[in-house]
């Protein structure tokens, strides 16, 4: 094939491949430094209870503040970190930072909330995962039930027996577990029954056209009723419009997360949001 394309093409493809390989390498090298040089930050996206309208938790989402390239999305580096194994160290930093932050909000007198942390497949597969979770809780003095781990179906299904074992250990410790991106993986319903989880998160691909797409409506309703029959709470992610929220509320979804409520925010703005909420509630109580 290369012969058919001619010399110029061969060089073109080779240099392109090299360039992207180099790019990946330098990204990875940069990411290694990022941890040490304090370039990683967490932002927190509120999760709201659909009945009360109150923020009851936040999801920690990582951002890389690169000195030259600005803020880099996790979509650009989590895969690379996963392939290289660097995700284990990064994931532990996320866990530690999120636990400390949640404890700091509590110490500041804000209403107690849950912080959710995304756990990658590689990190979850580590022997030391359960120990590291316990350590992060101990170090931060955060109560276990104030931490939730978000895992995906495909992560669990890689090694079902081991995964369920680990999930049980975490559950016994008091840590909550949630299935992220639900509906996009391939866990069987019988496996789902054995997961010690407290909630299902409907993937945002089913939410984006929820107002107009009858198939997405059917899927969302099916996930909500399945979740409720298994005694789980159901949360929808990526909720951007009032129509989507109204549909979810009318169909008994428990919680929502998305730009309609708030984008991910730095810790100080979460504190302000919780303060404003507490004031509003006190106002309601006084009347
Ligand atoms: P995810 O856990 O499913 O997180 C949801 C993503 O949707 C986040 O993107 C969030 O900012 C975005 N989002 C929230 N509300 C809306 C909305 O209304 N509309 C739209 N279009 N998007 C919304 P983000 O922060 O770029 O993170 C992307 C993915 O990267 C996450 O998906 C998660 O899989 C991964 N990730 C992020 N932080 C971490 C981390 O600390 N550790 C690991 N292992 N993965 C992470
Ligand atoms: Mg998530
Ligand atoms: Mg998700
Ligand atoms: Mg997602």
C-alpha cells in the first residue's frame, strides 16, 4: 500500500505519526510535572435534589492548569494517564484533595454534603485502592458517608467477582458508590442486582435530546423505574434545559446535575452557593 501512495505520502504519514507520538509523550511528561508543580485543580459541580431543589452533593472534576496552554480538559489527558498508569497517582491526589475540601467546607460551618470522585478502571483495579480510600478519609477526618465513588459499568464488568468484592469492602466502610454513565456500558441486569451501590447516573447522551426524542424518554423512564425497583436513587447528568428537568421531575427522577443548575465551580463558589442556600432556608423557616 505504501508503495502505491508514493514516497511523499510515506514521509507525510510517518512524520504525522511521529508528531502525534511526540505530542503524546510531551503531554505525558507535562502531566508528570503537573502533579509536582501544583498545576492540577479540582472544580466541583453541584448535584440537586429534584423535590427540595437543594444542593446535597458535588462531583469533583479535574482540571489541568497548564502554564502555556491554559486550562486543559480531562477528556484530553485522562485516557493518556490511564494508559501510562499515571492515573493511579493522579487519582489518589484527587481522592485526597476532594476529601480535604469537603471536610474544609464542613469545618467552615456549611451544610454537610457528599463529594463524589470519579475512579478510573486502572485505579480501581489497584490492590491498594480500598486502603487508599480509608487513608484519605482518616487523613481528612471526613466521615465515610460524605464520600461517594463514581464507577462505570465497564470498569466493574472487567472482573466482576473482584469488583463486587471491593465494592462490598467500600460499602462496609460506609463509602457510597454510584454507577456513572449508566446505560452506555454492558452490565447485565442480574449483575446490577449484586452491586452494593446507592445510585445510578443516567448518561447525558440520553438527556441531551430528552425533550424531543421519544426513544430517549423511554430509556430515561426505564432507568428510573429499574433504579427505584432496586432501591437506588437515580440522578440525571448533563441537564441543560428546563424542559429536560421538568420531564425528569414528572417521571420521578431523584436528582439532577448539569449546566441548568450550575457548571463545575471552584471551592469558594461552592461555599457561597451553600451559604446562600442556608440563608434562603432560614428565611423560609422564619416566615
Ligand atoms: P463524567 O464523570 O461523566 O463527568 C461529567 C462531565 O460532563 C464533566 O466533564 C462535566 O463538566 C460535564 N457536564 C456537566 N454538566 C454538563 C451539561 O449540562 N452539559 C454538558 N454538555 N456537559 C456537562 P469534564 O469535567 O470535562 O469531565 C469529563 C470526564 O473526565 C468525566 O466524565 C470523567 O469520566 C473524567 N474525569 C473528570 N475528572 C476526573 C477525575 O478526577 N478522575 C477520573 N478518573 N476521571 C475524571
Ligand atoms: Mg462522573
Ligand atoms: Mg458521567
Ligand atoms: Mg459521561
